[in-house]
C-alpha cells in the first residue's frame, strides 16, 4: 500500500514539474513574441530574380550526373544530422543559384589566381572584395539564405550578402595558395550589419612602438662623486607625497571620464544576440607561411583572432573539396574551439574520399603508432569514397579596368568612430583624389578637426595633403620627382614671407638642402652630404623700407635687409681642430664676424676669433692698416703663438668675400621660395594628371596615334584593292563594247589572254637563259622544254642572246683568261692567283644561281599556265560561254 502511495506521489510531482516547464515555455514564447526585429535601412532594392541568365554557360543551368549524386549524398547526410542533432539549426548545403538550380556550396567555390600582385596576399584580396562589392543584409537575420549566386555573378553585379562576399574572397584566397574556408556561424550585430561607427578608423590607429630598455651605465671605480644634496629630505618627501596625490586624483578623474565615455558609447542590448547568422572566412595556419589561424570579415577586410568576442559560434565550414560540421560547444563563442579539421570528434566531415587535413595527434600517440606494424595499418585502411565534383563556376576573371575602379560607381563611403572615410577610383576626380579621411571632434560628426586627402597620378607628384582645421595649417607631401625636389610643404597661407616649412629630397639637389624653415623675420636651412661639411644656416632679416615695399620686381636690391647669417659645419678630420671652423656668424648690422672652431681632443673649450670690419679707406682716401684691435682671438693652448697680422688681414678679406657670397645665396633662397610658391599655385590651378604610356584607354596621345595608324593601314589596304586591276581589262578594251558578248568573242578573249601569258613566260625564260649563256658555252643549254610544255614559239622576234658574236666574245674572253693563266702560272704572284681564283669562284656562283632559277621557272611555268586557264573558265563573265568547251 505504501509503495502504491509513493508511486502515486511521484506521478503527481512529475505532473507538477511538467506544468511548471510548460508555463516556462509559454512565458518564453510571450517574451520572444514581444521582441521586434528591425529591418536595417540598408535593404537593397536590387532584384536578383530579374538578372539576365541567358548568356550563362550550361553548367549554371543544369546539374551533371556527379552533381546530382552529390546532392543525394548531401540530403542523406542532412537527414542523419537532423536525426542525431534535432536541436540544431538546419545545415546550409545546397541553396539555389542565380538560375534557380540547386548547387552544393563547395562546388560554388572557384579557386582562381589573379594576375595582379596586390591580390597575391590575403590583405589585398580582402580589401579588394570589401571595396568592390556592395553589402546587402540577409533577408532573415536568424536564417541562412536560400539563394547563393556564383562568384562571377556576384562580381558582375558588384553586390551580395555575407555569404556571397565569403565565397568570392575564399575563391581568391585559395587561388593564391591559402588554406581558406567559408564559415557559416553567428556574430554580433555590428559585424552582421557592417556597423563600424564604434570602431576606430584603421588609418588613425598608431602602430605600437617597441620601447628599448635604457642601457645602464657601469659605475666607474674612480668616478667623481656627485655634490652633496643639502635639501631637506622631509620637505622632499612631503612634496613627493603632494605630487603623488595630485597625480592620483588626475588619474582617477581621467579614469572616471573614460568609463563615462565607454558607458555612453556602449551599444544597446541586442535582443537577437547569438542568433544573428553571418558568414566569414577562416584561414588556417600552415600554407603561405601563415603562423596562426585567423578570421577575415569580408565586409570590412579586417582580420580577427579565432578567439575574438565578435564571433559567437560556428555551424559549419567548407572549401572546394569538402564540408565540415562543428561538433564542439560554442557556449563561450569561438574561444574554446579547436580548428583541427582532421579530428572527427570535433569536426564531422561529409565526404570521406576527398583530401582533408590530418588529425593532429599527440607526440606520445605518434611514438606508439610508429612502433606498430604499418603494413597491417595500410591493409585495414578503407577505400576512398565519393569525391567532390569540379566547380560549376567559370574562372573568376577581373579586368584591369574593374581592378582599378574597384568601388561601385567609383565611390565608397565608410563611417567610423568620429571619422568618415571616402574612397574614389583613380582618374575619377580631376585632381587625382582617391581617398579622404575627415576626423571630427564629436560623435555626431558636426565639428571637423582634421582632413587628410590622398592623391594618385598627379603631375606635381603630390600624394597626400593634411589640413588641421584648428590651426589652419596645411601640409602637403610629395613623391620623388618634383621639379624642385620638394618632399613636404607646411604652411598657413601661400603669401610670401610668412611662416612655412619646406622639406626636400636632398639626394636630388646639388646643394644638399634637406629642410628650410621660414617666417617674416628669419630663415633656417638644413643640409646634408655636402663636401664643405655645412649642415646648418640661419639668416635673420630686418624690416623692409617703404621704397623696397613699393617695388614689385624681386631683385637683390629690394630684398629684405639681412641682419645676421650663422653657419655651422661638421668636423673635417682632414684638418686640425684649430683650423676647422665649427661655426661662423656674420653680424652684418654690427660689422662683425665671429668664428668658433671645433674642440680639440681632451679639451673642453674651443678656439675663437672675432673680426671687426672697417672700411678699406678713410674719409681722406688713405688706406687703413690692419691693427691688433681689429681681431680678438682666443687660442686654446698657451704654447702656440698667435698668427701674424698679415695672415689675419688676408683671413678677414676672405671672410668679407664669403659674406657677400652668403648674402647672395640667402637672396637666391628667398627667390627659390617665391618660385616654388608660384609653381605650386599653377599646379593647384591646373591639376594635371599623368597617364602611363601603356594605358591605351586613357592616354590620349597613344590613342590618337593608334587610331591614326589604323586609319592609314585601312587606306593602304583600300588603295591596294583599287590598284589590283582586272587581268581581262586590256583585252576587253581591244574588243570594244562587251555588254553582249558572243561565244566566239569569249573564246577569242580566252585565247588572247593565254597567248599573252605564254609570251611572258617565254620572255622570262629567254632572259634567264641569256644571262646564263654569258657565263657558259653556247651549246650547253637550249629551251625546247618550254615549247613542248605550252605549245608556243620559243623565241620572240629580234632575240639576240644566242647570236654567234656574243658567244664568240664570251668564249674568247674565257680562252684568253685560261691562256694567260697557263703562260704565267709559274711566275704569277699570289695576288694575281687570288684574283684569278676569285674570278672563277664568282663565275661558278653565277652559273649555280642561274641554273636554280631556270629549273624553278621550268617547274612553275606549266603550273601557272594551268591555273590561269582554270581561272578564266571560272570567271563569271566567261563561264556561261565556256562551260561546254571545258
């Protein structure tokens, strides 16, 4: 009885638990029903069902026998998966393509290597896909799409969702040699919707500098002790305590401000967190020297670690060879996942016969396996099964124009945190602008802080311009090749004699100028690589006179008055330190010159000289003699004697000449600044772009030259056609009117044409044989063969090539030459013998060539005659009259 009551009580408890569970499920359904899924504003109006598929290959519209078998294998695999894992989402296996045909996802991947060096690395491929395609959100944020076009169609229409992006990027990466896979999983709202408004622009991220630890200097045994510190230690402690309190308060305040900003910028809770479907690319370590596996988001081209918190789970991965299901728990996102696709416990593969990554075995197990009999292991190995069919997609082809244009319609805008990045295709803007980054002070992007612009293909070689809106300072950067060797130009205004800094490529300049800093009162120049060891020059200016300000022409007379010029030199080891000037100052307004020499070894002071300039003649015209008061010097080392006055006088004269030369150089520097400003204004006004000579589409000169050559060739062909006269025209003219030709006239026309052709052949044979008879005996050759072949007279009237006079003359010359050689053979010089042999060699060569020509004419003449006869019979003007006489 007690057992029955106990069983009855257990049944009641189970019913209560069932009611509680049902109540919880109802509450969960009510909560889920209250969740409102907001469709993003970026929904595309493009209709994929309206695309033109008539020009697509047959592989896009039908399935081969092997593909049909693959779909059956996939369905069987899916049924087993649903039976074993009923609580998981359906697999993304064979969506419809653009032609409405089911295609397995692995066959949609088409590995293709592109001919562009930029697309050989993963970052270049990812950036191209991100720039070239337009993002379309999934129709259902929690379900994979039922439609997946081919990579070629995605690239053709330059748009797609995350799955289309991933397939295109994976095709490029595998073609470039990477071990890449498409991933079907879950990600955060920002990743799925390509929301980068909370991310810092990559162009603003500062690279981490590796700080070198300072090397501790060894304490010398006999070092001088520092002076004794007589300050109160108590006061120092109190001051340090107060300073620490102030620093702690500042850090606390700064930390609270940062926390407040982070809290304010923190995104709102996502009701679909962990449910949003997304596709991205996985690159495994190994191939292409990839040290560590990582993710690539195809929307933004950013790379992430496999443990990044933006990626919340993985359902499956695939490439062009196989398909794998993730059997690991994703309760903590992707942080605990192992990407060893050869492990069947963690990754269930669909096709067994295809090549797949090997299982990464522990070292201990590998040692045990090595000790076993491998022959038995090979016998037990299962036979390979069904392998993946070839891709049904055409090779991915990207033209040079598409690769350069990249962005859809040539422009793309990306919004970042307090920044906006704009991209343009090359040559789209007349000034060569390809990229602009606008940085704002506030998150609402209303107050501009800084603007950076990047340029390409400019004739003035400017590649970047940076404008600070607060300071109104503009900095322009140039590539090597500018007319003046300009590298960078920082200024507020283009007006002359204002604050500016110019940097130059010193290796391209004769004077080695590296940098020039100028304002209204002074100008500083920095040099490097000069033979005179000059590295610094500083000039100070005074105010211009009213008369100089009124003059427009820039001459040395109306330039700014120079008050002082200072120059500094590096050490010249070829000179003694006392003769090697380190610094010289020309105080022009004070009529003084100061020299400072380099320090000698083991000395802490340097020698100095100061010259006081005076006029060479006084008011009465008498020459002023050099006195010791005109030169104040300090010589290091009392044992050395001071130099004589004559030497000092000559030195002062040289310095005065150098001062004149320096004043002219400073004026030339001012003139160069004005010239550069004028050139920059002209370049900014014209904005000319350069076009490569190999770019036939944009290079107008090359295009015009090509069109001109094509036109001339066409005219030449037309002229040749016009000059190709009718072979019957001379005979038709002789016959007169031939509108109504009779049969007799047609036969006569044919006979006349053939007869004329016979005479031409005979004339050519006579000409060749006449030349041949000049160097051979007259009785050796004759031409009866031609008469036999074409039934024509052998020689025309008046032919004289076989006359006895010519033959006798040739024979007499040969006999004379032979007799002369026999008589003088013993007394003949080497030169005469060489001349005779040369004559014989030339004669034999002429005989051989003429023999070849004659034989060839003998073979070709009958053939040409028969061809002309056949052509006349087929001529439309004679065919109807000659068809019965053939």
